[in-house]
C-alpha cells in the first residue's frame, strides 16, 4: 500500500469520497484510514469541506417530496404486513375455519403463557438483583455506622479527658526521623489514665507500628501500641514515669524499646 | 449538523422522527447535487425521494467509522442519479454533455443551479473541476476530456481546488472562533 503522502497527493481520498475508487483499493484505503489517525483527520476535513460546499449550494426541494417520502414509507410498511393479514382472512373463509380457530386460540394461549412466564422470570431476576444491591448497600451503611460510632466514642473519650481539670497535656514533637510528626498525650494522675491523640503521626509501612513507653528510673516500660486507625488511643498508665517516649517498632510491638528508633519524647 | 451521532442511531433504529430531521437537514444539499447532475426538475424530485427511501431501507449499512453520514447519503444520491441517466437514451446522454458546454449558463439560470459560496470564489478551472466531478457526477476520465486537459493536469486541478476549499473554510472557522471569543 502507498504511504500517507502519496495517498493524499494522488487524490485517492477525493476519489474515495466520490465513490470513484476501484473496489480493490477501497479495502486497503479503509484499513489505512482506520490505522492512521493523521490520514483519517485529513479525510474528515475533506468530507466536511465537501459537505460545506453542498450546504452552500443547497436548493430547497418542494415540500410535497417529504410528504410523498413518508407516505411511501407508510405504504411500504403496510405492504409488508398485508400478506399475513390476507392469509389469515383466506384461512378463516376456508372449510377448516373451526379447526384453525381452535389451533389459533390454543396457540394464543400458549403464547400468552410463554410471555407471562418470560415476564415473571425477568421480574424474578430483576428482584434478585435489586435484593443483592440492597444487601450490599445495607452492609456498607452498617460499616459506616460502626465507623461513626467508633469516631464518636473516641471524641467523647477525648472530650471527657480534656475537660477534667486534673488532666495534664503533653506535646510530643517529632525528631528528624518524623520532622512533621506530632502527638498529644493526656495524663491524669488522679484517675491514673493515659491517652494519646496520634492523628498527626505520619503513616508507617504495614510491617511497622508506633509504640509508647514510660521512662521509670531509666527503664522503658511499655504503655502500649499506638493504633493509627484510631484518632484517640487509650494506653497503660505507668506510675512514677519521668518521660513519655514513642518509638517505631515491628508490627505487633516489642517487649523492649528500640531506642535507636525513638521518634519523639517529652519529660513529665 | 456537526454532532448528529444520536440522531443517526435513532434513524438506524427506524425512527421516523429522526428521518424527518435528517431530511430537513440534508434534503436541500442533496437536491442541489441531484438537480445539477440530471438537469431535470421533475426527475430530480423523484430521485431525491428515491435517495431517502434507499437510505431508510439500507440504514443498517451505514458505518459511521468509515465516514460522515452526509458523504454516505451523497454517494447514494450520486449512484441513483447516474442509474437514472444511464436508463435514458444514449443520445440524450451525449446531448447532456453538450449541454454543459453550450447551454449551461441558460440552464443554470432557469434551474437556479449557479454555484455559490466558497466554491464560487475559486479560480474558474478549479471551480469547474469540482463542479464536474462533484455536482455533475463525471468520472475523472470523463471530466478531463470535458475540460480538454490531460488527466494528470485535471487531477492536479481537483487536488488544488480541495486545498483551496480547505484554506477558505479554515479561515472562516478561525474568524468565527475570533468573533465568538470577542462575544464571550
């Protein structure tokens, strides 16, 4: 097949548009047009230009042509349906009218039964689909409610702790391992409770977790794993702690703090 | 009609309202082609109706991926008109060719088929080349003989004319876009 430039310069596109291109070239050109976007664009432009030329040189035909056209279409549609009607009339006028009538009635009932069965089957299928969709939506709503309830409990817990005058608030700013990381710890020595808001701690890979430790006489005591999926995490209260510390540990937490992975701490 | 994909799909689904709209959009353009080809008002009216009947009955054969709907309709009109002309006496066909030379102006005035728009602004030989192949339905071979120039020269005329049309329409589109930009 010729290349794009040769096709354009040879006038093949215009000949194709006019219906003058030999059949053996039409197939090859159509294949090229389907594969070559530039050539297809060029052909589309030529088509549009010729359409514009035609519209600019349009001559309005008399109105009756349209009326005749639609009358002819109606007539053609009637002619197509007429033979069946005539055949039915002939049969009804013949000697076997009664038997044909019964066959007709039986066929009609059978057809109605088939249509009804099909309709009911479709309805049943549609109902099944609707039910499935509804169940899926219900499940999604349940999950959303559970999440909202979780969030509400967290918020209520945080509000209760914060408003208690005995609660002390400590800010834990991230070191160079998590420069923008930040956590807030709330310690209540009266209630002996400890919670942490870890929303601002950066997300960790799936095989890592944050863990909080209390320093008591130089020993790091485990306060618990910080679950990042929760806004507020309740931790173990440790008596006589001199500082709070957060480290990055393997998922599941460690028995002993990995001090080299300390990301933030605050003295109490 | 720039974006009539939906309308054409409806037409292909035997929607008479879609046929009506397509007829309103294109019958003038198609009739302009037919009447210039057959130069007979009465015959042109019959051929126009036949063209749309064929399009209606063969609508499933139209493939939008292969070109515009108008081009498909034009080809049906062209072939229908050429079939009509072939059925006429060969002598009349010969006379028809002579009509293009000698009585063209008079007939154009009577049938109001003088060329208009951008095509009328082209140089006479470019205008004539497009008129012969597009509006008179001649093959390139017939048309170059009609113009009295070698086939290669004639093909160049068509090519150049198409390029000139592109230039004019592209310029018009640009002006239109500028006007729309100014208005918004």
